[in-house]
């Protein structure tokens, strides 16, 4: 995709007072409607209202779109957790943002003050998710997340013209006005998620790494693993086009359609095994008839096909990170192999706030460009069609769509 031209600084930003806005609403399985809803307002002293310029659809949004999470959804929930925009209004306790600031909205809503936030484990925040259902499921609550079901707090998302951002000083990252929009949207979730995967797996200099999944997150994990000094990176997927993208960036492609047992194939090339294995395809990924059948019959919620392959392919004493979402339970999990090989397995949603300003600095300095993930551009008015294309793997170019609001199409930058 050709890079969007850099904004030209012109007149100062002026708020656009309005009582309603357009937003992408979840209406049921494979039904996202562009509706008109009330514009959000400040409801807490640390809130900010952000006028959205650009957003995108995440692979994890498809869990809700495809119906896998219907039990924890409500009709009319505004979707989305990857967006950038301009601060339009701030609450009385917001200290670091002013009207007119260009910001990246991070997906994780954290308080910044609880036990976990003080440890910079922001997605484990104790205070921003009121869901008792999640506490009953997991024994504890996790952080709130924008536009991501009732069990992550039921927060309205930012596939919309405006977004209310709680704890805005922590949840928003101020961004330069001269940086092209796709670079910043790529920093909202995908890039910090990919960095988180590398952190959990402890990817370092000279490592041999395997990444299951070549979507935007998987490809980003692979590229950042190389940036961190990985010696070899194996890219595992079924999609030939995405595998070709991985190969173009210097990865070693492993086509699951040609190697039905990718673990055995990787071990034939790397007898000691992978130093680090990272799962970036998620709970819906099935390679075996067994798990496909169990999921279709509702006998399990998550498939362990990819995780089992990663455990087998990873060396004794190695590290594994789970980045593709897993929510429920799975069968035939190889717990014995995991334990006996002394493998460290870690997972969890990204600690988004922890990785800034470092990741933004990488982009500003030209050391990393996340805009590669956007192979198509469209407008918010077409978001229903964008969801259908994304779900059916028909996005032109094969990866993600960068979506502009009407305000975003007018955006020229402000001094």
C-alpha cells in the first residue's frame, strides 16, 4: 500500500460539537451495522473524548463477528480497540493531554494504581473491569478493553467517530502530527501485541524462533523477533500469500497444507528444536479432524492443535508464548510433554502502556515501520463490508484495512 501523504500543518483544531455519531454496532453473528448513536461525554474526571480519524479491524474482533462469543455480547455494543484521533475534550483531572493533541488510543484500559499496574502488568488491572462473569470463569477479573464484549467491561469501542477514553493520561499516547496515519494505527494494538509476544517468549540474540500464524500480528512478531536479534524465524501458516509476505521479510515459511505435521518438519531441520515458539493464530485454528469436530459439537471451546505442535517443536528448556486469543477450554492438551521438557509457557493480553514510548520512538526514528500490515484503505461508512472481507480473507493485499472517518479524511494536521 502506498504510504499516506504526511499531513500539512494548518489551522488550530476546533471542537466539533454534536449530539450523535456514526459507529460500528454488533448486532449478532456476522452482523455489524453502521448506526447513529449518542456521542460520548465525559463521565469521570480522568476521561478524555477523542475525535477518531482512523481505526481498523482486529483479528480478535472476528471472534465476536463470527459468533464464537455470542454469550458474552450485547446488541448495540460499539466495536473496535485500534484507533487514533485528536483530543476534543478532557476531564478536570487529565494532566498530560490538551485539546488538539493527536493520540494513539491503546486497547487496554488500566487504572495505573493497583498491584498489577504498579508492576506494569496493565492487562491484569484489578479496577477497570466490573465483570463478575469473568471473575467466576477465571477466579479473577482482568483489565477492561475497548469494544471487546461484556466480560472485558462492556466498554464502547472506537470503530466510531468519537470515543470516551477512561484514564486518558495512561490510555492515550501523544503522537507526532507529521507521522502517516497507518504507522500510528499499527502502533495501537498490533505492534505492542507483537512486542509482548517476543517479551513473553524472551526472544533474544541468536535465537531460533517459530511463529504460528502469518496475519498482521504473526508477521509483526516475526519482524520484531529479527529486530531483537533472532538468528532464524520460521513462519507457519496455511495461507500461501501470507507465507510469501513472511518469506519476503526473510522468514522461513512452513506451509501447513504441505507439512500437515509442522512440528516434525521443523524438527527435521532443527533437531534441537526451537528456542522460542509463539502462537499467534488463536483458539479457532484447527488442523486436525479431532479438534474441528469437537469445536463444531461444542465439546470444547478452544483448539489446542497449534499449541501442541509448538510444544513438540520447542527444545527442552525453551520458551513458549500464547498471543492468539484463548478464552475457554480444550481437550487432548499435551501437559506431560510440556512438563517433562521443562518448557516455560506464558500468555496474556498485551501490557500496552508498558511498551511506550519505546515503540513509538522506533517508528519515529525509522527503525521499524508497522504500516506494512495495511494493504487496503476504506471508509467507516463501509465497515460492514470490511468485516465481511476480513472474515473471508478477501481483503485486497491479504492483511488489514485502514479505515478513515469523515473527519479523518479531512484531517490535515493542526499547529
